[in-house]
């Protein structure tokens, strides 16, 4: 009965909005109302867990299946199943999606693991002629039904992304849950057949939904098809096996569903399109989008030049279907570049324990201790482990996460403009943390020498926030017993604050800092430099209050910039008081 009600609700939602199906028109993605620029986030770690997001890589637990098997050993199959049911319910909810809609996102790329929809080929009964019947599981379809109903309620597109294909599609095992002891997707015709059957099943089930934004057929294949001396397929000159399989999937989908876009992707984590130009895939369908992924490279015009050439060559739309794991500067610069060239985008991921995504998951010490014990080949008790992982699942509820408003601002508001706005509602006579500087681009809301990681171009990884805490800008923020402060400062760096005062007049600023070398600050008030250089006494680890007197502020909003004039002071907080 529950499933019937859900499907009826979905049908009503489908019929309530007349935008029509998302489709391609030349080099654009459109609906009946005109061009659509997809602004999406991927649900990484929800239906397919990755070691780095589970924080279990130190214990050599890098894949979804490895994590699940470890739990089954320690707490048993029944409690493991209970954990995963809770995990799926908590990790992504309607509240998450409602919030995304309110912030300005119009789509969601859901990362799927085939194991929620069907059993591994090893569990199927294989007939003497090599054929088999697929065993279908209700859980995955139920989760997508529910997610699609939320998308319909929010008038957002849902793009299904096959992140974990049968057997695994790449040597980078953590991404696809590849098990080296079993045949991969590329080493088993049965795995290929199962993948095709799953896509046909999904396409048939959702063929009438306007809010399905399409099918991302195979995520980040990374496989050396031609023994090119790069196991991830980056040197492959012939990717015909990849193109062949995607063509077979599309042909299967079109037998039951001609309505939805299909998104194709290359080798080498989605970016190697060698041999595509001579393969029938390029012309097998008229509702097809070319995707690419973009990580850790520069955001100049030349970084996407080849993709623009491909778009023009094949008269097909582009979608940058995955990027992320970088700073706010990189985010806003990348999105500005893409949108300038009419390319939609999807970020990765929506939620994890780090500070560079929109939902920041809190990690309890018990969970950290559990992972450390696994790394040392030790296990805590069954009861304690179950309690710990269930709490970790509870922490993934949106209401228990910290929201990265700076990340949201960088992705939605900053692209294409240099405006700033207050991070918090700062007022006089209230302590203001130096870490609570204004929202905005590097050079406009703050200035820091290191603001992004471009290592795929530069060859060197750059840590933009050396403290790795609180915010995702270049500013280096340290956690001091749960309170952030700004450290690792350098001459020439600065921070801006927007502050309201009740009346015009002279004010004093009390600054709390510390330094172990000769340091000084310079203030700029409403774009005019103050007359004084503020020297900070050298007291090593002790905090010191330094007063700046007779600063004129106008009634209402004022901007104050603190420049590092010399030294490397630690900046804790400041207070504005009436003279």
C-alpha cells in the first residue's frame, strides 16, 4: 500500500507541471520553456560509500563492500542491515533537498550502487548456456521513488548516476566498489548484461517522469583497455569497449523509454574521449549529452577549450558532471568559467566530514577511535561498535550538520560577480571572531596568498586553509577548543568585516591577538586607511589586548579591513565600543 501511494503521488507531481521532459536541442539542454543550465550536487557516500568519506582509509577499508563486510564481522548481519537502513534514511532527506532548492540548486545527481537494485552476478543462477535471470531488490527502487517525489515537490531534476556498476568499472576501487578478486565490469559479459538490464529496468520504471533529468550511464571509468601503461586508461587511444557498452545501454533504454537524456562519459575518470570520433556511439542517439569531470586544474579558458571544440564538432551539449574537493575560490572561478560558456555543472559531494562541502558532518571521538582500532587490527565490542556507527548515521541528518554557507555563497552567488556580504550579523559592543570575516572572493572579502589547489596543472598540491577548519577560503583558521582563530598570517594579507553601529561618532576597537615576532596591523575604515599602525607586543603564547582609539564610524553598516602590516600575528577576536 505504501509503495502504491508513493507512486500515485509521483504521478500527480509529474502531471502538475508542464515544463515537459528535459532534452537536447543542438548544443543546449532544454525543456518546453527554453534552455536549462543544470546546477547540481552529487549525493556521494549515500548509496555508495567511499573510504575517504567514511574516514576508514587508514584502516585499509576503502570501498563500500569492505566497510560493510567489516561491520558484518564485528556486529553481525542483522545489526549491519539495521545500520544501513538508518544510514539511507538519515544521510539524505527531503529537508536536505528542500534546502538545496532554497539556495538555488535546480537538480541532483544521485550516485547509485547497483547492489541496492540487484544482486551480484556471483549470486545469480547461471544457466548452462550462460544466461541468467536478474534478481531485483526493492530497496534501491524504493529509495529512488522517494527521492524523485521530493524532487518533483521542489521542481528539481533528478539525474541517475551509475557510480557503482556490476563488477566495478575502474581500477580506482574506492569510487566504484571494484573487488580485484572478482571479474570487473570489463572482464565479464554477465556484468555488462546485468548493467544493461538495470538501466532498462530504471528507464522503464521512470519513463513518464518529467523530473528525471536523465541517465548518467557509467561514472568515471578508469581502465586500461589497450595496455597503454596507465592502469586508469588515461593513455588509451582506443576506448571502443567503453563506447560499445554505452551504445548497448542506450539501445536498451530506447526500447522502453525515448523521453530522457542519456549522459555519456569517457575513460580516465570520465575525460578520455579517444576513438569516440570514429565510433557509432557519437550518432546513435539524438538525445545525448557529453560529460566531463574537472578537478584541481586551472580555471582559465584553455582548461575547457577541448570540450568546447568537442561540443561544436558533434553539435551536442556539454555537462560538467563532477567537480569539487577544493576551495571556495576554485569553486566560484570554475562555475564562472562554465556558466560563461553555457555549461551546467554538478558538485561533489553534498555531505561529508570536511569543511569544503555544503553539509559538514560532525565526527565523534568514538568513531575516530573505532577506525583507529581497525587500523591496528583491533575491534571494540559488538555493542560499542553498533552504538558508534549508529551515532555516525545520526550525525548525517541535516539538523546535526554544520551548514557551509560560505561554500553555498561561492557556488551560487559569487560566480560572475565580486560582491561581498556579512558572514554574520556583526554589531558593536559584541566580540567578533576574526574567523567571521565577510563572504566573498579572495581579493574582495579577504586576501590570502594561497587560495586554491591546482596540482594537476602545477604538479604541487596546495593547502588553502592550513588549519583545515571552519571555512573553505584561503584564510588559515585554527580550532582552539572549538573556537576558531586566524593563524599563519603573512604581510599583505587582510580580512574585511561589515559591522553595524547605532549612531555616527568615534569608536574604539579592542583587538585580541598574540605573536612571537614583531608584528603590526593597519586598519582601513570604509575604504579609507586609518592613520595609525597598530603594533602588537611580543608575548609568545599569551593573548594580548591592543586598543585602537578614535575611529570614526557612520550610522549603519561600515566595512573594516585589518591588514597584516608586519609579522605573523594570531588573530582571535575584536570588540568595538563607543568612545
